[in-house]
C-alpha cells in the first residue's frame, strides 16, 4: 500500500488560514493534524480602556461576516454589566437584525462555499454556467438580507445604529413593509435551494462521529440571541458560567485556543442548534428538514451545511413574523443613554457559526477594564481535529486526492471563521 502525504496550505473557501497535515505509511496512520497558523487577533486588548459607548463599534470589527453577532454579544455584555434593561421593541429589532446576518451568512456558505464540493466545481464561479438560475437566486437572497441589515443597522456590515439600551436610528416602516413582502416572496427561492440540496444528498459523505453539542436554549423560541447554555450531554447552565463549559486551553500547533467540556471536544453551530432546538423551528423550516433528511440527533458534521439551509428558512419565517409585530405596534424613539455603574457582564448569542461569548468588566466611570471573547470557531477547532482523527483511518484505502478533498470538505462544513478564533499569543522571555 502506498504512502499518504497530504499538506494543504491553506484550505480554500474558508475565512482565514488553516492547514491540513496527514501522513500514513503502508496503511498505518502516523499523523493527522488541523493547524491554525493565523496571526493572533488582540481585540480584547483593543477594547480595554474604551468607554462603553465605543465598545460595540470596535467589537463588531472582529469579523466582517459576523459583525452583527459580535455587536449584539457586546451590547448584551455591556448592558448586563451596567444594569441596563432593554425594551421589547429593542429585542424585536435586534432579533430581526440578527436574522439578516444569519440569512446572509448561511446563504453565502451553503451555496457559494460548500455547494461547489457537492457539484464537482472548484468554486462558485463555474456554477454560473451550470446552475445559473440557482446562482441568481442566491445573489438575490444575499441582497435582500443586506437590505434588511442596512435598514436596521445603518449599513450592511459593522452596524452603526446599535447602541447600549437600543438603537440610535429606527427603521422606516414603509421600507420595512416592502422588505416583508420581499421576504415572503423569497420563500419560493428557498424552496428551490432545498430542492437543490435534496438532489445532492448522495454527494454528502456518510461519516458520523457522536460528540457533545452545545448551543443556547430558550424555552420560548429557537434561540439566537437569548437563553442559557445547553449541552446534549449535561444540564443547562446560565451564560455567566460559560468558563465552566468552554474550558479553553492551548495546543502547540494552533494560534487559536481549543475548548472542551465533558468530552474531549464539542461542536457548536447550526447542527448543534438543530440537535438541541429542532422542535422550536417554524413550520416551513421543519418541512425543509424533513425534505433534506435532517433528523435529530444527527452526528454527521457534513450535515452542518444542510442545517444552515434549514435555519435560513426558519430565519425568513421568523423575520416575517417580527416585521408583522413591528408594523402592528409601530416603533418609537427611546432614550440613548445608560446610567453608569461599575460591574461585570456576559453576553452570549448564536453567531452563524455557533455560540459566542463576550465578557466585560467596567469601572464606575464607564471605562472597560477587562474583556474576554470566546469565538465559535475556536470552540470547533478541537472537534474538527477529533473528526479528522476518526475519519482518516476509515478512508486510507482511497486515492490521496479523494482523502484530501474529503478533509477539506469537512473543514468547510464547519464554516470556520479562522481569523476571529485566533486569540492566543505565547511569548517566551530569554
């Protein structure tokens, strides 16, 4: 049996830089490793010394794809620390804004980054010729999500209207109603995407590895920006106990920290959310899950992409309902200032890639003194490593290029935001 020597520098169609290393001789696996060589991001240090009114704007720059998630987690942490209570109007607007990011991000990953693997294409570009109708629908769906974010946040990414306690700018209700009508029409496009991925079911690897799944859990809804920390293995805990769940640690081959809870690793993201919260999906999303053969519990990490398609349908339905409520009640200007007090607070949201934590400490002058951010992808790195260790021995008899592709597809399935996850810097003093 020939040797296997795989060195991928860097995996394509993901955000940031990640490497895959596999070595095997005569059918004996010697090494399999998921490496993160990305330079550390020191955003926690950038946040320290900043006034609470500036913190969200800086935190949103951690990621250009998940800027709304970081903004929302940041606001929740600041509000918890400062003792600020937000109105039902603000909660609805934040949920609606969050849905916009979920829609844009999931459509981007499922259709532009993951789908080419299932269709035998190197990127989304050739699909313009082979699947033009689908590509046009995808671009239309992304554009609609951007319009919704722009209306609520003041621009498509890095929101400027989100502030502690609420919003500095409120949406025009006529424009909001127009977007509602467009969202209703877009459900037909999502049906087309469901049909596409249903037709590709045979191209999704059948690999399974049972692991722990962690996500927010809210008894009242499919959780994205509220709830406690739920695990498929243990009891639910409040978000301010996140350190007891994440248990971050460093490994020599990664500039991103790893995490683990009761097992050696755990998974966060769309599949984890589906496994924990699937009963709270809206009706059309439940129908999409059935159509796509997604059932809980699902232990196949390649099905993360399918779970994202289901969540996109859910977020569309949810957005329509939220807009209906906002149109019914109207929106009114609210106070923009918070009463300054010293305190600590944790904010947690379900970013498209999984549960995200921001932990802040403020002094009595409203200046941030400590910050800690635990990113979804850094929680998934350890699980990716364990998936690879379980997968590779089962496919060593296949051609090297097929092994390489399956490993790249595995990494892409997690939809990693690698740059965001690099928060470790080791300094050696001589």
